[in-house]
C-alpha cells in the first residue's frame, strides 16, 4: 500500500475554533485504545489532498508534537455550504489489534446490460469491515461484467471478500448493484399492457352483445 503522512500542530487550548479555521487550518483530535486524546490542527490544503488519496482505509503516519503515530481517518465534519473540512478525528491504531473501518468498492468492467440501454445502479459504495491493520486495502473490486440483463444484481456475497481476514457488518444478501429498464421503457410497456387489457375487455363485451 502507498505510504501516507501528514504533520500537525498541538492545538493551543486558548485558541478559538473560528480563529483556527480563519487561518486555513482544520481542528482535530487523535485518540486510540492506548493513546490519550490530543487536540491538534492541520493545514486545510494538506489534509484535503491527503483525504482524497488515503480516504478512511489507509494507514497514515501522523506527526504531532513529539508523537509519531500510525492512524486512520475515523470521522470528518464538513461545512454544509462550502463543504470544507471543519473537523477531523484520527484513530491511533495498535499493531496486531483488529480495527473497524469502511473500505470502498471499486467498480470495474462493463455491464453488457448497459449496452442494451439498461440502468446500472450502484446501491452500496463502501462496506464496513473489521480486520487487522496489516490486512487493510484501499478498495474491493466489484466486476460489473456479470450484469447481463434486466433484473441481474450483485450482492455482498457475490464479492470475493476473504472471510478469514475480514469480518463484514453487512448481510451476504445485501444488494450492491442492480440492473433495471429505463423508466420510459417501463412506462411504455405498462401502457401497452393496459391497452391490450382494454382491447381484451372490449372484445369480450362485443362477444357478449353478439350472443345476446
């Protein structure tokens, strides 16, 4: 896996959150099972670049004060309008101890059904897993080439996730990808069926009148 690193400053207890954000920094905290919470601040641009690449399932080397820690991004908060990061929680990992995080799905291949005009919908974008730090991966591949026709789907159980390494929170029957006909096609089919039904009823009524 790619190595990721970032440096942070220990937060001044007297510094207001508004002052930190106005200086283009992000307030945060790092904590863990054996790590006491430490408040910190990060350069907002540095963290944005890091988060785009590392996400929440890559180990990051975090230097803050005299501490040199291996961490994961545990939780982030964003401004509702600007979508800039307003706070970040780092979780300090312990080698040899299982941790829980989300691993993204990487959708590969091309669904044959898409060439027929079907709608391919990605229902799940990531999955929560528990694993050892050494088993962390950037993503799990999901092959769309098995989606051949309307009604086909990919479920969690269809994805090759090593059960010896990863404990997953989702059920094997949970849907990851679905395939359906475009709405216009469905409406057209329903219209045709309705018209055929009306014609059938009219024909029956006509036959009844003739017999009478």
